[in-house]
């Protein structure tokens, strides 16, 4: 390498996909039998076969992109277990367990912690109410933490103690966007090679209070700000490997914004799972580190 090399400032960023390991759960017992978010209407029928088919497309797409997907067994009576993002938050082989806000999902917490233990993770049992990667997002070396509907402010302190990282609290204000992962999408979780690219996000400004909007604007001046119309179809509830971004086919504006920035949007329709108030990201928990 020459010592006086100069970066070409206008060269378009070549996005590189990073390998991911995820945890998913087949929606075998999926239905909407209770309502703990505004999307859930128990009187509206659900079709478990459609949910299974749509979920399978997501699973197959991750594998086709070269990622690894682990599976946790679905448990009867826990229809929301398909939303594995809520099962915990994992960094470097440590799994901070979830403690659910509502009794309907309480039993999922221990079930996920058992899986983490059985699969080589050191489990940090939670004292405070938190819903895992639904409300905690790792961006660079910072944890963005949501509150307002599910995870408590005390859990933000706890997650910071468990991982020894900076935690930035953000307050959600629109009940449709009750988890942080419905309002923020982490596009580039890590610094690019040589520090050329900052960790970056996309977000829905209207989902946050004014303080939160200020923090996001200041910390992520290059973020994609997504329109309400794309937020309303759960466009932000997406999964990125740094290049491929799996999003809802209905988030047309977001899709165009991603293309402009050199990402590759991959459209995955999870309309049936949206009846439970979840999308792509909700069905995906990232397994960072661990033994395997
Ligand atoms: N029905 C589930 C609940 O309300 C949906 C969870 C969606 N998960 C997510 N990571 N946003 O808890």
C-alpha cells in the first residue's frame, strides 16, 4: 500500500454485506387471541398457513444471502413467540434476557433464556422490564434504547451495566410504534473498513418525542428520515446486513431512499404477521458472538 494514497471523495460507497447469525421461530401457533398493541384485533381471523408461508420466505432469503439461522421451538399458547427479536439482546456471547411487560408473553422470557444457555451464551437475568432487541439496537458501540410503551427506563440502566456500553434513551410516543425496532432501522451497525463509513440508521421522526428527535438528528446527520406513509406499513421494521436491506414491499419511498444510497432493498411481505403487530425485524433476533 502506498503511503500517500488519497481517497476518491466522490466515488460511490460500495456496500458490503456482513455475515449474520439470527434466531427465528416458526409461527406454528401464530394467531391473535389477545391485544397488547393497536395492530392486534382478536376478532379478525388469522391464517396460520399464510403466516408460515410468509415466514418461510424470510427464512429462505436469509439463507440465500449467506446468513445463518438458528431456530427455537415454538411453544403452544405463546402465539407471539414468532417475534424472536423480543426474546433478548445479545452482544459478544452475553445474552441479556427479556422480561415482558404483559403477562400474555411472560413465559417467553425463560424459554428464550433456556435456549441461550443451551447454545453457549452467558445469560444475564433481567430485573427490569425489557423486551430485548425490540427496544435495544446496537449502532456502532452505542446501544439505542426505546421506552414509552414496553421497556422501562430502568432497563436502559441495566442493559448499560450488563454490557458496559453507552446507552442512549429514546422515548416513543405513537402507540402504533411501541417498540424501537418499529421506528429505527440499523443500516450499518458497524464502522466500515478503515473507518470510512459511519454507522448509520434510518428512522421515523414522528414516532419520537421532541427530545428524541433532537438526539437522533444530532447523532445521525446522515440518517435516512422515512415518511409517515412508509412508517405506517412497518417499513422501518427491517433487517440489514450492511448491503441487503429486507423491507416490506409496501414501503415504496423507503425502498427508493435505500437505492439512492447504494443499498439493495429485498422485498419480503409479512402481511399476516403484521396482524400481530410485527414485521421482518420482529421475527429476527441477532445472535452476536457465542460459542458455535
Ligand atoms: N404481538 C407482539 C407484541 O405486541 C408483537 C411484537 C413485535 N416485535 C417487535 N420486535 N416489534 O408484543
